[in-house]
């Protein structure tokens, strides 16, 4: 049986958890909080990448997902601790970067506005954000697909919203 998560009301002074996932064509995120010792989603966010963003390397795509998600959820996460969970282990080096330039410098500046703790989360347990990106057809609902990744922006835009 398929379980649909019920969104929780945000508690303004409680730390948030932000899970992000970036693919070749889009990025998604889940904002959640611990409610009665259970992690509950507060909101979801997703966006298809622009043609320019499609040319980014995987690290920049993940940084794009993080900064866009923090800006989108800014009204929830400003001035409270945020645990940023990402499958992309390389983001942990972000604070050690000596002289960032260009878009990387702007993203680091944006991240500095928030109280972030970065946690690496291996892909096999990073399913809440990853599953938002994976699309299932009606016949496969509740079943795992062998190749559930979409391969182009056109495929992503053509997926019907349930």
C-alpha cells in the first residue's frame, strides 16, 4: 500500500532538515522537522534546470539545488539551524574554499546567510528527496522500476501531474 506523507505545520523555533537532490535535468528538495521524535515534511520544492544550468558539473548542480532551495524556503529557515543533508559528499569542502570566484562566490555568500550544518547522506538512504524526482506510471505505482530516471527536460515537462 502506498503511504502519502501528511505535511506538518512548521514550528518556528525548531531546527529544520533540508534534503536536496540534483539530477541531470532538475533538482528537488524536502524541508522537514522533527515532530514528536518523527521526521515530518513541511514543504516540497522542485524546478527544471535552464539550458545554461544543464551544462553545470554535478557539484554545481547540487550547489544550485541547495541555494535555490534555501532561498525558496527562506521564510522557514532564516535565523534557525538547518541540517543540510546531501548525497554529494564534496559539498562538505565548501567552507574551506580559499578564493571563490563568480557564481561559486555568490552561492557561498547566499549560504552564509543561513545557519547550516552539512551532513553527507549516502544515496541509498537519501530517498525522500530522490524519490520526488523519480516518476512512476500508473501501472507501476508502488513498484520499483528498473530505470526510473528521466533522460531529458522534454520528458520531465511531459510527465502528467497526478
